[in-house]
C-alpha cells in the first residue's frame, strides 16, 4: 500500500456508525496532545520550569497574540482556547504527515490531508463566528448583512460563505498537495529531492496552522467588532 | 502612536484575509454560477451573474479594507 | 550559534524522515510504486461528524489540562505578586512610622536631658548664691557684733572716765576751796564741769 492522501476507508464500525482511518489517526493525535498537556500541568508550580514552563509560555503567548489580533480583550479571552485548540490540532496533524510511514503504513496519513477533516474544522469556525456575532451584538448582528444597504445582501452573504470555504480549501489543498508532491518526488528520486521538499514542508505545515488560526480569529473579530 | 507597526498579528491577519477573501469570493462566484448553470441547464447565465457578483464582492472587500486602513491612519495622526 | 544549530537540526530531522520514508517504501515493494487509491469520498458526513466530535473532545481535554490550570496559576501568580507588593508597601510605611517615632523619642530625650542639665545648673547656681549670701550675712553679723562690743566698751570707758574725772575734780576743788560745800552746790558744779569736760573730750 502506498497512499499519500489517497486513503479512504472504514476501519471498523462502532455500532451502526462507521469509523474511518482518519478518525482513528485523530484519536491518536488527541491522545498525544492530551498526554503532553496532562504531563505539563500535572504538578503546577508557582515558579514554572521544564515542560510546564514551555506549555505555559505557549498558552500565554497565544492569549497575548489573540488579544493583539482582536482588539477586544474579553473576546480574545473567550475564544483564545478554541483558537489555540485549532492551532494545536492542525499543526500536530500536519506534522504527523512528515513522520516516516505516513501514507505508507496502511491506514495512516495526516488527517488534514483529507477534505472531510478540513471541512469539519472550517464549519466549526463558521459556526463559531456566527455564534460570537450573536453573543456580542444580539439580533443587531443581522444588521451587518444588509449594511450599508439591502442591495448588498448577496455580496455580504457571498463573503460570509467564502470565509469558511477558503479556510477549508486552503488547508486541505496545501496538505494534500504537499503529500502528493512528496509521493511524486519519492517516486522519481527516492532520496535527495524529497528531503529538500520536506524541509519546506516543515515550514509550510506550521504556516498553514498559523494561517487557519489567524484567519479564524480575524473572522471572529470582524463579527464581534463595531460592524461596518 | 505607531500602533499599526507594533500590531503585526493584526496587520498579518488583515493582509492574509484580504488576499484569500478576494480570491475565494471570485472563485466561489464563478464555481457557484457554473454549478447552477449545470443544474438548470441555462448556458452561461448564472456563471456570468456569479462572476459579476464575485468581482463585485471582491471590490467591496477591498473598498472596506481601504476605508479601514485610511480611518486608522487618520486616528494615528490625531 | 544557536540559530545555526537549529537549522542543522531541522535539516537532520528531514533527512532522517526521508530516509525512513524511502526505506519503508523500498521495504514495501522493492521499488517505489505510484500512489494507490482514489481521492477520499466527499462529503463523508460520518468523517465530518467524527472530526467535529474529536475536535470538541480535544477542546474539553485542553480546558481540563491546559487552559483552566494555567489560568488559575496565572491568577494565583498575579495575586501573589500583588500581595507581596502590598506587603512591601506596608512594611515601608511601618518602617517610616518607626523612624518617625524614634526621631520623636530622640528629640524628647534630648529635651529632657537639656532640662535636667538646666535644672542642675540652676540648683548649683542657687546653692552658690545661698552660700554666698549666708557667708555675707555671717560676716555682717560678726562685724556688727564686734562693732557693738567696741561701742559698749567705749561707752563703758567713757562712763569710767567721767566718774574718774568727777572724782578728780571734786578732790581738786576741795583742795582749792578747802571748805565744805553744800551738797547742792557740789552736784551742780560737778555736773556743769563734767558736761563741759565731756563736750571737750568727745
């Protein structure tokens, strides 16, 4: 088997619900992140050191980052955990495709190379954006769809739909394309060229996670902002 | 205040947002129009409408972004 | 230095990964075959639902193990720092108070010492004055007593002299007159004489 991003199959059934390969991979990723988080915060110290220090610094940094990004601090505080989770999940998923064996061991490939995964993430973002808008402005939030005039409704709707769609397609396209190119390179030249490409992939995987998170934050900020 | 220079996450987010939104909106317009055409067998009517809508929305996004930038620029000068 | 090492580490890691991938691929089929399979079915609502569920599980896990404890810790740290700052401020105020108190005490004792010295000086002065006065008084007394004695002696001498003079005058007169004079005449004469003589003498 040799399936870079081309894997599609049901691993087993949980009652009537089919469980795909990527779902199991996601479980592994969740377990990994969860164990690291557990280890980091198992024994909280007043003066942090080691793993706790690194993990704390990461979380605090994301708080600062989102606060800077979103202007309103209470919004940033409220949605920073969600956005951090996006970031962690996506970056670990992306990197899981760079471990030897991804796309070769049957059933193992990065979840973000599957467009069902990225669609789910983009839908969560879209849903969160609308919820955040309503939570901040109440029913006045609907007003921004018809501003500055009702004539703009289709344009505003198109923009609103384009947001999650761009998130979904960019993440999937990048990771899937990366996997494809990697497979192709490995097919052509088994050693040197792929290693160059993988160096690039290390960077690209991180950038895609950051971009997804930043854009989600920006959409939430726009929905909860002053309105236009 | 130099707030604009300091707030690089926001600048970065706005830049990425502008670029991707413009591209996605036009693509969505064209593809959505094409899909509707295929669905209703109407030649290129919906594709044309969709393309126009997409381009208009792209223009709107750019216009908004431009206004925002000039507004914050004025605020900075004050 | 560290930056270079980081780049080197990334390069090494990627090389290792590629090596692993290539070796796995070779082990699988001898030669690297073209990718198999087809693009995943879309939309696979089961996979989408599972992903959403997994995402929220991860969110809950991170809330439990990362966000909540870290927020709590940050809050705690803020509180600790605030309370220690407050405590430091309090200590500062206390020290300032103590310093003021000590200063007040010092001034008070200085004043008291001064008072004591002043009082002692005054007492000494008083004693001196008293002694001097007493001495002067005593001297005066002695002087007066001496004077009185002298006076008394003079008086006594005067009276004796007067008596003697009277006797002499009498004797002389008797001799001169050789006749008895009446007591009356006698007394008048003598007194007159004495008075004259006394005036002359004194």
